[in-house]
C-alpha cells in the first residue's frame, strides 16, 4: 500500500497512545518513524524544520559555533564540548518522505526543511545528551514511550512498500 496513505492513518494511533507527544516528542517520533520506514526499504530523512525564529541561517550558525562541518558533526561536537549550552536550533523536527514532511500530527504542508538529514544515531545522541528538547520525558506515567510509538508505527505501516 502507498506509504503516504498509511502515514496519514498512523497519526491518531500515536497521538492517542502517547501522552503529550506534541509537546517535545517530535524528535523521538521522527527518529522512530525514520527507523521503521528504513526497515521497510522506504527512504526518509530526519530534518529540522522552519519555525519560531529558526531558519537555515540558524542551522548554519549552530554548525559554525560547534565547529562541525554538517548538522551531524555539529550534534556530536555539541555533546563533546564542555559547554553544555548547545541546543539544536529548531522549533520542530519532521521526517521527509520524498518532498513531503510528516510529524506526529500528520502531513505538514506549511513547514519546510531547514537542514540536511540528521542520521538516526545522531538524533539518538541529541535526545540522550539533551542537545534536543530536554523538557520531553521519554517515559509517560509508566508507559514505555519508545516501545509504544514503535509498536503503533509498525502496526500502522505493516503494509507499506517502497
């Protein structure tokens, strides 16, 4: 089945299953969605998107400030720095599939990517090292957030093909 039709249907499952996913959980959602899509041979990218006061220039400043040469090396440099004040310069993270952006609210037609793709391991590091949003709690009242999102994505995308 067409991946875009399936992605349109996955949102209610995730939003109903994970409390407050829309309040800081977009990075975790994007990483998990990217991983599930990759496991099905579907190309996707984790990207920072425009929002608030952030744009392409913000990403360039972050890369320059950390001494990285791309978004992925900048995340690693931000972690390795003794200065723990580096945060990814963005308001939101999505997954791009082709030229369409998705987040836990579904298709995002009003957003645009402002970064190259973030490697899944670097997104994991950003989440773990608080280079991303440190306000989102990875556990939800005893519910394993990662497992819940992953289970919902795998179920919803079981018929997806590249």
